[in-house]
C-alpha cells in the first residue's frame, strides 16, 4: 500500500536541532511483583500533602514503583517537592493495568458493575502514573502520560524534552516504568509469574548540550539527557533493540556509586537518546533549583 | 433497616474501601474531607451499597451527597421508594 513507509510529519523532525535537558536528580526503584502489595499501605508522605491511607490501594503496580523512585530521588537530593510545584510530569508506562484489566474482564461478565472496582478507570490508564505522582507531590503543573506500549521510553523522553518548548515549566519529572518480563495473568487475572517492575525518575531542567560547563549551573551540566532527531541513516534503522528501564536504572546506579555513566539508544524513527550522568554528588543541589517559572528565552538548544 | 443500622452497614463498606473504620460517622461528617473519599472511592462504595441494599442510585444523587447525612438520607429515600413500589 502506498504511503506506508513514507515519512510523516512528526515533531521533532529529522532536521530539528538536538533537544537537551540537564538531569538534576535521578533515582530508580525495582520491586518484584509479590513485593509490591505491602507498599500499597505505605503511601508517600511529603510536607504539605495529606494523602489518605488508601491512596495506593487500587494503584497500578507501575504507579507504586514510580512513586518509590521519586521518593528515592527526593530523599537522596534533599528535594522539597513544594519547591517544584510548578514543574510538569511526563510518565511513560508500558502496558499499564494488564493484571487489573484481566481481573475486570473475568469478573464483569459474571457479577456486573458491583463485582468490579471503578478505580480501574482512574488507576490503570495512560495518565494514571503521572496523575498519581502529581497528587502525591502536591504539584500544580501539567501531568501527562505518553507511550503506553513498546518504545514508551522514546515517547517519554521526546515528550519531556519538547514540553519545555510548549509550556513554560521550570522543570519536568520524567517517569519511565515497565515490567520485566510482562506479568502473565491466569483467567481470573491472578499473576502466574513474579516479574520485576522497574521505575526511573529523572528530574529535568532545560539545558544545552552545546554549552560549556562554565555556562551551566555548577557541575550539573555534566548530567544531561539529549534527544538527537534523525541521527541515523534510514538504511540502518531496522531491528533496533527496544531500550529498557533497567538499562537506565543501571546508568543511575553507576552514577550513585560515583562513576561517570552513559546510556544511549536508537529509536525506530532514526532518533537517538543519549544520557550521561556525573557522579551523584555533582548533581544540582536543591538550593539551585528555580522557584519560579523560567522565561521562554532562557531555553537553550544545541546548535 | 433503620438509619442507625444503615449507618453501621455503610461504615462497614467504607472500611472495606479504605482499610480504616471511620472514627466519626455522624451525619455532619463530610465525605471528601472527613472520610478522605474521592469521587471514585464514593462511586465504589455506592456500587457496593446498591448491590447490598438493593437500591439504584444515579449521577443526580451523587451531586447532592456531601455529608454522611446526605448519603444516609438519599439511600433511605431510595429504600422507602422501593418498598412503596413493592407494596403497590
């Protein structure tokens, strides 16, 4: 069929300049599926935010692990979320809600509406992770879920880095979550395996890969996330391996151990994501975080 | 079922929903702030109440419910209407 492999208009286009953000905090979390149930009774506690004790009762597993990753980031870098209330949140879950969905598909035909919890609508949708994180952190900026399936990492990075172009936010939390491997439900939605749920939380601020370190706030310029549109020739784009959240978590782990860390992947449309993290102690301290919205002209882009 | 029996029954449902039995389930307690139920929590409780008590609630009923007293009164009115219908 004509047009199937034709280029379509996307943003950023292949001729767009690189998009770069400074990584000011990064953390990861990973839990086996059977370890997640106890976490439901331990909702995060941040100053100024009063959550109910059942806040996580119906939350998807990817939401719970994402909140754990955020909590590690805020604790490790002494971040008070009240200072980031105007930030945005981009979450890119992968196949969220499969176990709950399988359970609902089993129960609904047998018991009707009273047999299933309506929470699946709010808790197992694409925007559920970002929405829950926004409530838990007491944030007032935009929160959006993107991706949802294969290559969700690429969708998340692109959405986070382009958000700086669209909305005047001083920073963005990028949450990447997935199971490895996917949960296998039985007919009633009960898991038949014990996969690991991974989450990464990256706190991003607009920045420039092309700027010299002296132009950047402190040493934070050494920790960057970059999207390079159209980096690869079309003839070499077939069969790129899909990146994993665990790979990114490994990069963060190396930085936390004081090692310079790099991670990169190709995207099927030809773009490339590159992340480099300086040793964790070099990341931007809390007092350097802006309290107000940055003017649009503060955005810098790599040439 | 009188009002106090209904109150006890609804407190059971809310305990199932929130893992906590409400300390205060008096008429004046606000659903959202006092019981920390969001709109989906309330919908879930009401679906269970419908099943347990045999009444049917629609979205217009939800708009009027802000306190425990509103909740009890709404359900009692539905139960009374159902009983009247059956008697007729």
